[in-house]
């Protein structure tokens, strides 16, 4: 009888300790991860963190708040409660502390966050580029074989008179004259092309959640549309002239479309292959990175519209057009390859 009375008493004495140990064992890894990130910020500032680690902070902080709530509710070891309270307070000061001025945020975005996010998607960007190139080749081949196929790729309004029925002289004039007709059709065409590509770019990103198939299709069809344009002008011996005309703004505009496409595929990748994380957590992380890329892409669309509406209309020399396009391409490549790198924060994306 003595044993039957003593055993329950022992179990009651050991249960709180076991509960604390089990609770800590299950969650301690996240606590230590947040503690490590906060310590790095306190020592060297938030710039010591990569964009992925910055995105991780709010999730880790919410997990600690949840652990603290449970610890208080079940009256766990006081030391654990105090540790979590201190960790939650440190995390709150970093996550919800004083916000930087808007100009400082903009400077940080262009100097670090955007180029880093693009580099993290470089493999997907290459994949989307190949898909776009396949669309160009398909559109070019089909229209070269049958000019009536042109209308399958190019919308009537977008063509703005540039179609197989147009004369060679008319097509040539569209490349070198800033105004066609009474209303300046080239200006209208530029604005229409900008709106079209901006819409395509944003759709490429937004539809990425649908397993990436609509995104891939939009990128391919946009490439096919360009291939159709190239085939039409090539049939009139105007391919080099058209390429120079397109490249002035096209380097920036097409790159923006490709970035948005890569962002959409990144969302699809997170949805289909979440890895060790939950699908919701992986989508949140991928969404932050993809949104950063797309915001920069929208800026590129605006810049391309400015180039298209001003520079392309005033620069009519093929040599200068190709020189401008080459300089633009080198500038973007250098920006995305070099800006935002430093020894403390450079990291290969996981």
C-alpha cells in the first residue's frame, strides 16, 4: 500500500519538469534562431542579415509569442517564461520598432533588396528567358511560313497598322518617323505597348500561384508576338532596322517581363515543392522575394515607357539606337550582378 501511495506522489512532482523539458525541446530551435538573428542585428545592424533572414524574423517572432502564451497558460518553469518574455521584447523592438523614412526605404530597396532578390531567382530567370526565346522562334517560324498566322499572335490594336497588308514603305516609316497620321500613332502605339507589357508582367507574377502554367504560357506567347513582328519586318528586309527600333526600349521592357515571369514561377515552385517547411510558410517567404522582384519590374516598365516615348522617337540613327541598347544592357547586367554585394551579407540563395 505504501508503494501505491508514493508512486502517484512522485509522478505529480516530476510532471511539471517533464512538461517544461518537452515544451522546450520542441520549440527551442526556433528560439535560438531568433536569438542569433537579434544578436547579429544588435551588434552589426540589420544590414548584416540577408533578405531571406529579414523575411524570417516576423515568423520567428510570432512563434516566440505563441510559445510565451502557452508557457504562461500552463504555468511552466518561470525561467523559461522570463527568457521568452525577454526574447519577445527584443524581437518586438526590431520587427515593430521605429520605421525608416520613406526615402531611406527606397534607397535600401534599390541598393540592396531588389538586386539581391533578382540574384536569388537567377536560375528561374534563365529558365524563363529560354521559354521566351522559344516563343520568339515559334512566332518567327510560323509567320515566315504563313503570313496569315501573324494575326494569331499580334492583336489588331497593338499592331497599329503594322501587319502583312501594310506596304514596305509604311513599315519603314513607322521605324523612323515620330508621328504617323494626324494623331501621332507612334506615340499611341508606345503607350499601348507599355500598358500591354505591364499588364502581362503583373499577370505573370499573379498567376504563378496556379502551378506556374499560365505564367509560362504568357511568357511564351509574349515571345511569340515579338517573333511575329520580327518575321513581318524580315520579309521586307527591315529586320536590322526593326531590331534597333525595338532594342532602345526593349532591353528594359523585356527584362522586366522576364523578371515578373521568374517571380511567378518562384511562387509556383513554393506551392508545388515547399520542402521541409509548411506550404504556407514557404509561400510567405517566396511571396516576399517575388513581390520585391515585381515591384522593381514595375519601375522598369515605367522607365521603358519613358525611353519609348522620348528617346526612341528622337533618336532615329540605327547606330545610336544599337549603342544605347548595348549600354542599357550592360548597365542592367552590372547592376544586378554587382549592386548589394558586401562581405557581411552576400549569400547564395538556398
